[in-house]
C-alpha cells in the first residue's frame, strides 16, 4: 500500500486548475490505493529553512484545559507542519488569544534552531508530533535511514520537553509498508489529513481561510504549514469561521483519543 498525499493533491489541483478557479477546488483526501503520480517530484513543496533567530518570548503556562468529548461535539483538529520558524510565534499568539490548542508536526533541524518556540508550544498546551529531521522522501529510503530521521527528531524534542513525540506525519504524507512497520515497532501513530488548503502553493490568507472553512467536516484533520506568513495570517479568520459553523477545535490526541494505535494511519476521526 502506498501513500503520497502531496503528490496526489498537487497533480489533482494542476488538472482541476485548468477547469475551474482554484477557490472552488474540491479538496481531496489522501487515498490508500492511489498510484504514485509521476509529476510529484517536481511539485512537492520544499521545506522552508529560515535563518532568523528563535523567538525569545518566555513561555507562559496555561491552566490545564477541560477535557472535551468529541463523541458529542463537532471536533476538528488543526495541524501545522514543517516548523518551527521564528514566525511560528505569530501563530502561537493567535492561538493563545483565541484559546485554541493545535498539533505541530515539527522538523528536528528546526527544533534545534528554535527551542524557545518548542518550550512555548508545550507550555501553551499544544501537541508536538514528529515530521522527520529534514523532510526527505521516505519512499526509497532504507528502514535504517527512516528510523534515523525519526529518532534524531525524537531526541531533539525530548531534550527540550522531556518527552518524545508518539505522533508521526511523514514528509509529503509518504507511507508504505516499511514506514508502517517502523511506526508500529516504535509505538507511533501515523497522522495524515483530510483537509488540505494547499497553503504552500497559494499564498493568500483569504483563499486559504475559505478553503479550510468550506471543507472542514466533523472529525477533520486540517493540514497547514506554519512556515508561510499567509497561512499564519489566515488562522484568526479560520478559527472564527470554524467556530461560527459550530466546530470545537482540538488537538489530534483529543480528536482520536483511545483509537490511536501504533502503526495505524489516520486521515480523520
Ligand atoms: Zn512537510
């Protein structure tokens, strides 16, 4: 079984873009049986590696959040990939102001560059997941190399927070039997998504917000990238828009709860 989410979405959007305006694209979910698209290598977004210093703002500990019951509430989970970067602090400010906790799938090399932001995420109740060390394509990599990517990031996060992540999102959403086996043996759940605003491609806060608000459903896992200023600017609007539609915004563990199992792949609740 092969997964290559970004490639599928990118190629679908290239095709759909010829037919209709980008704003009205139906946002597709990753599919288990989809073939590997041949153009994927040319459209996959590169990870953004900023050089700015990390945000010096001190962490402020939040009161412990009340438990949420997603069996009763219309829950969705906001997830952010490829950071942290110094601009992630802007997003954290928005999330704090609006009392939203999210899940960040971080790159190990960014973690070591921005430890203060990681500390702040944890202090403010966000969940940290592993998105590899430096965003390589897992397909075609040896088990040893994949394990090294994940372990280096575990170590970087644990050296700051005291805990290693147990949620993994592979770069580009690439999952195959080898990746699942590794995840199972490490005790990691594999978290993909069902809503992708293609924010790495469309740098418009307004468009990204509209796509997320339009396509979120009960149980959705929403993908975005905190490395883009346009995405960070979109989130005040997105949070208000989702709440206006009756959604409760939760972390991935809150959304999936006891259903999280090592080696399993989740696109939504
Ligand atoms: Zn990524």
